[in-house]
């Protein structure tokens, strides 16, 4: 066993190993680059608190440093078949009630897995990254191929590489950054999502501060943040040193959804931003709103009915146009039953067009479209 794990176990680094100690296993304060390599078989590395106490703080500190972040813990494979798939892999498991802190970076390479069990914590003071090793892909460095063919081979290899790494986070994972590929020439200012409930849309927005050799952005979606599907693509601006804004609109899910950006260079290299989570709208309000007529003829009043769990609740009404101008606004305090009726006079809406009726009760809000003929 190398010095990195010397105080935790006497097992060899090329074998399966379980670290199981009571109290804190604190590694030396020196810089390290620890590469656990699966050559002839899979390697499983398990961290498990010997006294199984979830409240005893950090159980393992790898490469503890008081002054700066140093070191890399690298899980890799040197054994590949003819199609460059890793035939042996390293599996890192953090058992329940165990807290592991890595003062450095964690690198997950081809075929490796990271499992954080319930009530377990992995804290990485540096970055978690997934860099591909092009030495394991002959077409990625073949001088007899065209630049386009090499770029295509690298893009395919990177995708296979990223798909081969699996993270099962059932506990708590803390990291400075999760970076699928480093040193790529797009600097992102922000990447965020918002919901347009009225139109049942998710609006994704991002902004770049700089772009170098940037081809396009693939927008990817997942229901579990592990398996991803490309749902759209937006062309990048190639080379830029000014801020550029981007936007993509998707339909709201009935379940929670995750989004990330796959930024692709002209040479085929990729970088990932995100993921971000969008919470579903599957929890429906405890009331419903109907009104008639709709579309609204000229000289007709708006008859609004609210039905549901609203007794003794406050009802808030607002009627706006598509520019956000308010035409009607009123709060009805402590309605007397679960059925409520109100009439809005026709003369309030002086122009034809689309209006939005907003009704709020407690923490729930409903929005309905109204067309004035």
C-alpha cells in the first residue's frame, strides 16, 4: 500500500481493499498523486467507519493540507479491449454513516464508478473531473486521418468515456466543481432555468463571457442526472470576447427534470455545464377556476367560478394583458364556502386581445388565458 493509504490499511493497492477504522484516519500532509489502476481485474475500494457513528464527523482525510489544495486521487484503467472499452475498472464506495474528505482533486476515468450510500458524505475540496485519455484511442491521434476524422473519433471516444463513468449519489457529495473536461475555451457567466407555467414551458438561459473555436451547444435532458438525451442544439459564435446570451425553451415535465449544456468545439472537444434541476408541476393546486364566456364577446361580463378547498381562505384575483398591465386586482378575505363566484364588468377590458387571469389561494396559483373579441 502506498503512503496515501498507509495509515488506513496494509493491503496492496492493486487488490480490493476496505478501510474500516474507528476514529479519524488522517493521511500525511504531503502532496500526492495517487493512481489506483485496474490492470488484471476490477478493484473495489470501500471506506467504512469502524464505529458506524454518523455523528462523529470526518472519518477519513486524504492528503490533508492546512494551507492549499494539493494532490489528485485518480481512478483509472490501463486495460482496454480492441474497441477501447475498459475491461477492468475501479469502484469507489463510501458506506453509510461514513464521511470521507479528499483535500485535492478526484479523477474518475473510463469505467470507474463512485457510490455514496445513504447517510454517507464525500467531500472533495478540489474538482471532480472525467478527462478522457486519448492514448487509449488510436484514431484520436492517427496522423493519416483528416482533422475532421480525428475530431469525430475524439468526440465519439469522449461520449463513450463519459457514459462509462457512473455516479450513484444516495448520500451527500460536496465538490468545488464537477468538470467533465478541463481547459476548454468557453467561459460561462451563468446557466439557469425558469418556468413559464402559463405556457407550460421551461426557459433555459445561459451567457458566455468568452468563446474560442466554439461550434455549438447541445441541450441535454435527464430524469435522473445520469442518463442524458440531447433535445436540441444552438449554434455558438465561434470566437468572441464579449458577453453573448443564449436561450432554449422546453416543455415542462410531469416529473422533475435535469438539464445540462454540452458545448462542442470545431475540433470535436466537448465541455459540460450543469446540471440544473427543474422541479415538476405534478402537485396540483387544491382548487380550480372556470369562467365564461371565453372567448369574451363585446359587452359581456366575465363570470368567474372558483371551486375547491378554499373555505376561510383568502382569494386574490388579478387580470393582466400580455404586457403585464393590470386591469383588475382584488383580494377577497376569508371566503365563506368552498364555492366562490365573482363577476368582472366587461368595460374593464377596453381593447381586444389576450388577457391572463391570475387566481391565488394560499401557496397555490392558477393562471388562465382569456380572449377578448
